[in-house]
């Protein structure tokens, strides 16, 4: 995919700070990444970060949270939305993990292949392909490409793929991304999707990928130029880089 390689090349120039920044993968961080990813669904990373820290301050270990009343969990994570669903899912995931492994220590996953890790994580209700991929990438240092709604939207707008869901985008594009570039591309596209290729009113006139984009509505949705400088550097906070 010549277009994909060209886009990666451009992103490397626009997001030089990401190339210099490396993820610190720690074995005892695996469950933290899983929980934080669950909290980040359908909300901002900043509110997910607050909710995650609320849980960490309230509960000394995950076993305390596993046995906690749902209403108390909801109170701690309400800020990130969908508290009813997220509290149930998190509690269920913790119970299932402890029942299966008699421990919350998931460091054994370091010895598994990617396929084996996906099979393990996806067996838990509430853990989807994106969540599992984030655990592999951010906690285990694997060369995988988590796909969220931002990335799904961008890759389809550009025309690299034609898919109907983030999971299908993951399947269609992952093997085409060069080795060693997957997490970098993920992190770039998240920032790009927040600041420029937004779901509503994308800033097409500010877009450094405009010449390659097939988005049919881009001329109608970019009538005004942004006055921000270095817009690609705005809204850069990612919860999984900060736990």
C-alpha cells in the first residue's frame, strides 16, 4: 500500500514528539491498562483518567473493587459516563479473571503469543477487540494496531479501506502496516482524529493529508480556516500513556 506508507511518512514529520516518546511496558500494569481502556469507552481520555485514579485511590487492590457494591463503584466512575454498564463490566471482568487464574497477576501473558492473548482476553464478557489490542500494545509492548472510532473514521475517509466497523477496520488494515509502526500510527491517528479529522466539522483546510483524502463532503465541511497554530499538537492526552 503505497498510500499507507506515504501517510505514515507524513505523520512522522507532523508528530515528531511521538517518535521520540516510547511506551514503558510493565508487567504489573496489564490489568490497569485493561480497566483504564474500559473506562475510556465513549468518553474523553481526561475523564477516563480521573475515573481510573478515583478507583485506584479508593481501592488498595482490585480484589477490594471486585467485592464492592455496584452503586459505590458507579459513584467513583460517574464522571466518565456509562457508569451502570462500565461498573458491571469491570466487576464481572475482575471476578472472571480471579475465578480463572486465582489471581489478578496477568504477567504470564508475556509468555503467550498474540493470538493466545487475544483468545484469553476476548473470553471475558465486556472485553472487545479494541480493549484487548490496547492491552497488547500498551501493557505488553506488542506490535499491534488498536482501532477505535477515530481511526476507523479516518482510514475510511481517506479511502485506505472501506469497512463498516472498527473491528472490521482492524482486520482489514493491521497486516498492511509495516512492522514497528503500528502503535506509532495508532497514537498519531488518535490525535489527528481529535484535532483535525473530527467526526463533526473536520478541519479539512488545515489537514496535511487533504491531498490524499477521498472524503466526499470535505469541501462542504471546511469553509473556514482554523486560526490555531500547530493544531496537530492540541488535545494530545491519552490515558493509556499516563497510567
